[in-house]
């Protein structure tokens, strides 16, 4: 195989269809950048959910004497041992529950006393809140923070249940914003990737038409399909490498200026993605939770693999059609 001819044809093809190749590069750049942002936001959502821990739990307060609840489940006074066991059994029977932890009145009240802002409530000769006022509680950790309807309905209305507090409601706007940005970036990326595939197909067709005489001669002298297609594959690889490089630069700038120098300094109660996540986004893909299903689908392709695959695979398939004589 004459490599000089291959690289000559590569240079000629890039120059002849420069505008089309630039369109493919720019489309790949924008689409891969959006896909990378979606991957980074997925990692950020996972980090936030892991760090906040108790904030994503379901809290079940049990009845105490003179319970202020108006649910009607505390008419018999404080929760009995049998009622507490029935409540725990109902919680553990739900497939949405990862674990459940019981906290007694004494344990909960001790934690309450450790918070400096609440000191006025339990100090003095006639404190506002005493240990008898503090309800025993069940803290429920969920398998999936987005799915809790089953366990909530299972304990609602049970005798001995004073109230149910969904700790996730406080953080719902944060996760809602992250998910909206994540899925929005993926949808826009998918549309742009489709556009890039169409541009690749048009580029191959125009390049094959421009070289139809040379292709015909090579066919007549017995050149293989791979030898004829190699310049087209190299053109696709060059455009993919440039597109991936630009997308990596954009994501590096996003990680540096928007995250590390921006949000990380402004909001410090959650851990933020960093350079390790940036590198993993380039090399490997995350497990993506499909909306409304709770199903995690692994995406084993990072941007350095996804970019070339989006140009080389259609090029390899379409050249078999367009280089026939």
C-alpha cells in the first residue's frame, strides 16, 4: 500500500471539502460539549445525593403523649411497642427501602440539644421542649432517592404514626435544576449528533463524486475497498480528533471557571466535581438514570471514544456504497 498516495488524497480531500469538514467539526464540538456537560452533571447529582445523606431520607415521627398531630393516629396516646414493631415491619416490607434506623426519644433529644441555635428551647426551669415531647423516630434510607411513594403510603394511616416528613422536599429544587440541565443537554446533544452524522454522509458522498474517476481507475487495477476507503476514514478521524479536542477544551474551561473557581467557592456544603471527573468523562461514561423509570443504564463510552465512533462507523458503512463503480 502506497502511504504517500493515501496522505496525498487525505490532504486533497480536506482542502477540497474544507467547508463541509469545518461544519462537521463545529457540530461535533458543540454536541460533544453538551454530552460532556450532561455526563458531568450526572456525576454532580451522584456526588450531591451521596454527600447530603440524611437530607434525602424519609422521617417517620411516632406518637407521644399529648401529641399535637391532628392525623387521628395518636388518639391512644404514645406509641406502643407493638405499634412500633408493626410500623417497622411495614417499612422494611417496601422494596424502596435500603435501610431503616430507629431513634429513641433520648437519642433524638440529645442530638437536638447539641445544636446551639436551639438552646433556648430546652434551657431554664420551664423549657419549651422536654425529652417527653420529643417523638421516637424511624429514619428511612431509600434505594433510589427519587422513589418513595410506596413506603410513604405503606406507613400513612398506621396507628402510632404522628407525621411523615420527606427530607427530599427541601432539596427538590436543586435536583430538579440539575436534572433539567442534564437531560436538556443530552437532548440537544442527540439532535446535534444526528446533524453531524448527516454532514458526515454528505461529505463522503461529495468526496466520492469528486474522486469518481480516480476510484474507477483504482477499481480497474484491482485496488481493495480498504485501500480506496482509507483516505475517507482518515478524513473522518481528523475531523473527529479536532472536534474532541475542542470539546475537551470547553469542558476543561467549564470545570475550571464555572465549578472550581465559581460554584465551589460560593456553595461549600456539597462536594463539587473536579479534574478527576473531567478525566473520567473523557475516558469513561457514567451510569445514566433514565427519567421516570429509576433504571440505571451504563454508558461505557467517553468523549475520546464517542467522537471518533460517530464519524468512523458511518464513514466505514457508507464508503462501501459510494466508492462502487
